[in-house]
């Protein structure tokens, strides 16, 4: 195990472990993918609703007015005295229990029976989740709480976002799983073409796959560590380090005989 850890920084040492079997590579790949996901998971947990409200002009007063002027009750699902009501305030289109809503335009606040949707000026969904974490209450009670303490609005939005945390994390894991799988096969193919065909001692595609999977471990580990403190930087760091290490790998291997 100690010798294998040298592969985290040594390109030549990867050669000694190029014949590692599938039974080791598969769990290693799952571990790598989990490490790559850590910055995204930290980002989900540490999302600043205060920053979200301050950077989207008109959103905060629009939400305050929605809670103040709409008669709705919350108890897992939303029920309102009137449905299919649309109003515009502070530049935001507010839709309360629309009968049909498949697409979302710019600067919309949409209250559905089981979720709240908020989009920005570019029609990108900023908030998507349910009110289930808030408990049984009403918009009128929430409006009174917000009037007494502005921080309550941040808590409400945070609860809505966190209501789908597990689903968002699983979705992100699967997305990165397939993305990293593509990385492995593309880089393995490049290594195989560069050395498997040209070297005197053939490098099989499986060996290329093994080398590249192990090569991903140290960039993933470093990006996970950075992601604990700065998720934004870590997201960019992983592909950057992976590319740099592959170039170093290619440069080292081109000078030696496999």
C-alpha cells in the first residue's frame, strides 16, 4: 500500500501497477468519483441564500410581498384560497398554483402544490424544492415572522433548497460518474495510441485504462481537500490537474521504453 501511494506523484511508478485488475480499479474509480463530488456537496451545504437574494435585484421584496399578499397554507403541500393567480412585482412574475407550467421564463417565482421554483434574469433555475422542511404553517404566519426578523426569509429559502439535497447530490454524483468515465476512456485511448502501437513492448488498452484510473486519484484527492474550503476553485482544479498530470505522464513515457 505504501509503495502504491508513490503513484500519486510519480509517473514512472504507475508502470509498476499497470496490471492492477478490474476488481481493484472499479472500487478505486468509485472512490475517485466521490472525491471529485466533495466540492459540489460542500457547495450545496454552504450555499449563501443572503448572497442569492442580494445579487438578484428585486427578488427579496418580491418574495416578501408574495408571502404578505397571498393566502396559502403549508402542510407538506401548498393549498391556496385562489389558484392560477399571476401577479408582477419588483420585476418578478409570481404564479400561484398555475394549472399548467412546463417551462419557466426569466425572473419568475412559481408556487406549485409540492414545490417552489425561482428563476433569474437568464431563465436559470436558482431555487427548486419543497416547503416540507418548514412544517405546517401559512404564508401569513411566515410574513409576520419575516417582518419581525429579516433572517427568516433566508431560512425559508435555505430550507426549500435543502429539501432536495439528497436528490441533488445523487444527481450530481451520477453526472460526474459518467463525465469521469469518459475522461478515463479518452485518456486511456490517447495513451494506448501513443504507446501501445509505437513501443516495442506493446501497452494493452486495459493497461492504459489501469494507468489512467490510478492517475486520477491524486488530482481528485487534492481537489476534494481544496473543495472543503473553496468549492468554486476545486471544481476547476480537478480537470486542470488531471490534464497537467497526463501531459507529464506522456512526456515521461515518451523518453522510456515500455
